[in-house]
C-alpha cells in the first residue's frame, strides 16, 4: 500500500514552490526546454526508464510536486502514482499544470 499522491491547485502549488518543494516536469524534453517552473527536474513520463536516474538526487522524504500541461494532460498523475509506488512519501500532483502557472505570471525558466 502506498500513499496516493494528493491533487493540488495553483495556490497550493505556489505555496509549496515558495517553501522549496521539488517540482518534477512530466512533459517531454521539447516542452520542458520551451519553458518550465524554475528548478524543476524534467522526468518525462513517456521515457521514464531513461530518466529515472535523475531521481537519485531526490530524497524519498522530500516534498515533490509533479506537473504537466494541465487538465488535458494526465502525465503528472501517472508520474505521481509511479513515484508514490517507488516509496516517495510526500507526492503532490499539480493538476492545473504549466498553463495555469503561466497564466498568472508566476516565475518561469526556459533553456
């Protein structure tokens, strides 16, 4: 039995961001390079096996927030479930995702 990830909204995601939570972008590399939440780690769900080594630097007790493109994208949910199954204890899914974040002009990075 694992702790199912909790779905959070934009306000909750921003609070976690300001408190230093680790954001994980579940979108593919192209979307990530176009723009992402600052300090987020790109672990595309569709190529999880090739990217899971990026999890080595993330403690299982750390607060993690997964996100993708928003309500028409379920990659953040799939990735959140996967991380919870792997033993990550504090996983949140920011369902509004990238587009909700951009819409309110929260900080963003692009490569």
